[in-house]
C-alpha cells in the first residue's frame, strides 16, 4: 500500500488504493477467471476525469511562477494519460475476448497507474505550496540576521515591528502544514521548532535591548551582551533551518528526522 | 486552483473506484 504524504492526498486516494490492492490480490490468486463485463462506460468515465484533471493541472502549470512546478507537472500528466489509455486498450481487448489474461493485467496496471499518477500530480502541487512556506521561512531567517546590526533603541523598535508579523505568519503557516502531514515525526518536528521560536522571540528582543543599553551606557559588558544575543540568534536560526528542512521532507524520508 | 485540483482528483478517484468495483464485481461473482 502506498504511503500518502498529506491528509488531503490520503483522504482522496487511500480508499481507491485499498480497492486496487484487493483487485491485485484477487488477480494474483487467479480468482478473476470469469468473463469480464463490458467496461466501456466506467473506463470512459475515468478517461473524462483524467482529461479534466490534466486540464486543471495544465492551467495551473501555465499560470504559476514556480519554475519547478512547471517542470514537474508534465511527466505527471503523461503518467495519468498513459494509464488512462492503457485502461481503454484493456477494455477494448476484453470486449473481444472477455477471458483475456494480458488484458486483465493491463487493467490492473492502468488502475495502479491512475493512482500513482494522481498521487504524483497532487504531490507536485503540494510541494509547490511547501515552497511558498519555505520562502516565508527564509524571509524570517534573513530578518534574524538583521538583528546583528541593531545598535540603537529606535532600530530595535523597527526591527521588532517587522519581525513580529513575519514570525507570526510563518508560525501560522507551519502549524497549518503540520496538521496536514500524515508523518507524525515530521509534524511533531515542525510543532516543536515553532514552539521554540515563539518562546525565544521575546528572549531575543530582551537580549537586543540589553546590547543596545550597554552601548548607550558606554560599552562596558559589550562582548558578553553581544555573545548572548548572537547565541540566541544562532538558536533561532537553527530552528528556522530545521523547519525549512522538515517542510521539504516527504513520507519516503522517514529516517531523515533523527 | 488548489481547490479545483483537489476537486478533479476526487472525481477521478471516484471514477477509478467505480471501475475497480465493476472489475471486482465480476471477479467476486
């Protein structure tokens, strides 16, 4: 049985995946030896649904700015279209010979191909959504680096005004994403690192305030204040980098999250 | 487009499910 990466994809494809698995078992146990009924209508319905999905997919690929999505979608279209053609060929062959064994195998291959092709297509699109969250996270990472140049209270106020909405936006998106994942370890990783960031953001601001105050009072204790601030920036950057890494993992990367 | 992709994928999954049922119906007779 395939493992689906997100709950949306799982909800769509898991019931069909289970049915196809049962079909494969029946075929392997040679329990499907009776004459096959005319499958023209259900096969035509699949073909029409494939055409509609591919059309929406092509519209998406044409309208997106995501170059990776543009590249990755066409092979997924080919996958579902070839599988649909395979089903049509099998149905025609079975109409001529309702006992044809190669045609039955072709039917099963076609059904499996529709399943994996649809999964690939949805995964391409899902990864594009992930890249949008990654862009937000990289923005936060860049902004964290700015904290090292803040040396007066006025700049600190501006920094906090900009960091807070960026951090909240990322936390919301990452939390929503964690709820979508079927892989518990990946979901927990995202939640833990987001919680770390929520906890350390006020600590960062506090450390920056101490650094700014030290500078204002003549600079005694500057090194310690700077080291403390940099340590917190390092911890927060690590959390954001981990979020970026985990966001890009798929269910196949089970061992990546140690 | 995300909603439309998901909708069309659901419709394809339903059509595939009906096809598999038609094949299985024969096999289970």
